[in-house]
C-alpha cells in the first residue's frame, strides 16, 4: 500500500466510526496538514469542483461557510461560496461536492434553504452533498429537516454537522446563552469539516459506499438536540407561550412544498405544530407599514427571505402565509416605517430559567438543553448563565438593527 493510500485508509477508519455515530462528524477525523501534505492534496484532488451555498441573516452561517470553504480549498485548490438567493439549482451541474448551510429557525432550517433543496433537478441525482446548520440554544430537528429533503431528492448526503452560535434575535436577551460562538475553535472545526467532506467524497467515489452515513431517527435526534419549540415569543400581543407542539411531530411523513414561494406551514401544519404564520394571524405579531415614513428604498423587499412583501401595491402588503417573523424587514428599514410592537423583556430573564423576553416554557427548556449539550461535550459555554440579559437585542442595538442585506 502506498503512503497516500495508507493515510487515506487510516483517515477512513476514524471518520467512518465518527460518521456511523448518530452524532455524525464530531470531527475526530480531522486531517492535519503540513505544507507538503497540502501540496500533495492540491495535485491529488484538484479535479474536484465544490461549492457551499448558504443563507445567513446575522452572519454566523456565513462565517462557518467561509471556514468550510477554506478547508475544502486547502484540499482541492477551489471552492465557491454563494448566498442561496444568488444561485439556482440548475447551476449546480458542474459541481462534484455541494454543501448547503442554514440557520435554524423554530428548530427547522430557514425555509429559503429548504425551498432550494426541494427544487434540485433530477439531473443532479447521486451528487455528493453535505449539510451544515447553525443554531442558538434549541437546535431541535434542524439537521433531519435539512438532510431529509436532500435524500428525498436522490442526492448522496455524505455528512452533516451543526454549530452552536450566538443569537441576534428580536426578543432574545443580550448577551444570549450561546454568545461568543462561533469562535476560533468553531471555525477550525469547520475547516476540518470541509477537509473531511472532500476526503469522504473521494473515498465514496472510489467505491467505499459503506461510509455514507445513515440519518438518525427522530427519537435519537430529540435525545441529542431536543425537540425545540416554536418561535412565537416576541410580539407584545402574544398572550401565552405556544402549547406543546411536539406530540404529533412525525418528520418522516413530512412532505415539502414544490415551488417557491409557498407557505412555511410545510412544517407547522403537517407536523401538528401551532401555525406560526405570523403577521396577520397571530394577534400582537402584526407587521404594518406606515406609508408616511416609507421612502421606497426596497431594502425590506430585497432582504425578506420568504418573498413575503408585495411591493406591487403601495402601501406594501405582507402576504402573511410565508412570513417567518424573523423581523429582518423591520430591523433594516432605515426610517422605522415597518412598525411592530415588541414585547417588554421579562425582568427575571437571564437570572433563572427564563431566557426569553417572556417567562414561557422556552427558558426552562433552554437551560436543560444546554446543560445536556455541555455535559456531552457538544457545547462550550462562553457566556455565563448569570450574565444572560438583561436587555433584549433590539433594545441594545437600537434601530436600524441590520446594516446590510443577508
Ligand atoms: C426567526 C429566528 C428563529 C430562530 N429560531 C431558533 C431556534 O428555534 N432554535 C435555535 O437554536 N436558534 C434559533 N434562532 C437562532 C439562529 O438559529 C442562530 O442565531 C443562527 O446561528 C443564526 O444564523 P445567521 O447568523 O447565519 O443568520 C433563530 C433565529 C431567528 C432569526
Ligand atoms: S418578518 Fe419581514 S423579513 Fe421576515 S419573513 Fe416576515 S416579511 Fe419577511
Ligand atoms: S425598508 Fe422601510 S423605507 Fe425601505 S421600502 Fe421597506 S418599508 Fe419602505
């Protein structure tokens, strides 16, 4: 066996063990690189064309994507990195390895990324994909919901990984429990993940299909990442935390919408969650445009990840069904023309189990989930629990909160 083959065999033994675990890619298979090895890889893998496609609203998923790109580039000499809105699935034909990244919203990938995955053409079937997501305290079933559509579309999903990241979420306390992430260690891990995906892709292409990971069950996912909760906490008119939405969740049965744009109820209704449709239907969560303040700059329309703002009429109309209540539009509007009544922060927030602006069930779940994640080595706490809060993000930043389009 040549030295190169030996190295690859060794790597495969470690990484397939990691991949077989339901935790998937805990980065035990990190490849170390001397300059000589990098040079060798350059010639070894430079026929592989890769791309990472991501959506990012506050920068975390982009940062992790950049680090993955760096890792892949070290192995292959090339890796494109593009926002999901800047590419269509049909343009992926020329790539051998495709990474998809999304932030977690209500324990699901943000829908714009799922829409993309659901629209992958059959001509891509069998291509090597990997998935990554970033999240705050409640990852829930985000990985399953990201990987499953890729598998259903016939893609070969060769790995996945999630990262705890800080939160800039309206209604969430600042500092937040997960603030400080991604740090240098996370980014180094992301680089290694990128390298590992190249190695896996190459090994699988060589015929070692046994290392293609099996997607964990929802039960396993719930044990590791928790069930999550619907994100309905920031509106002033919201009377109570959402009822337990998890009892009927059956992700295996989850169909997805076939076209863009469509309702985010692809998750909620079908999984028995309360409807998070937002703007109109949840009293207190209404978004309104004040036509006297609107200067028609278009930033809200361009930035909305759900194609939810109809600017063919004035005042613009929120189409509601597709709204994720991410409040990006409200946060970027330079004149404050989009009005939203925020809930007052809970005075105990950050002191005990209540980390939200509402002392609902979310706080307690958050603490338990994070303690479990810490105990199992999946989470490194950089912000002390007693330091969480006391203000909400929108109180700390003032307005506008967003400076650029995601
Ligand atoms: C609308 C919205 C909903 C969110 N829901 C969750 C959630 O259910 N669980 C979680 O852990 N984090 C949640 N987050 C936090 C983000 O997943 C986390 O901050 C992520 O890293 C953001 O990525 P980005 O900076 O690339 O946008 C939510 C954020 C937003 C804006
Ligand atoms: S809150 Fe605003 S930006 Fe976010 S999905 Fe709804 S309309 Fe779009
Ligand atoms: S961002 Fe504000 S000012 Fe600009 S078009 Fe939207 S509502 Fe009008």
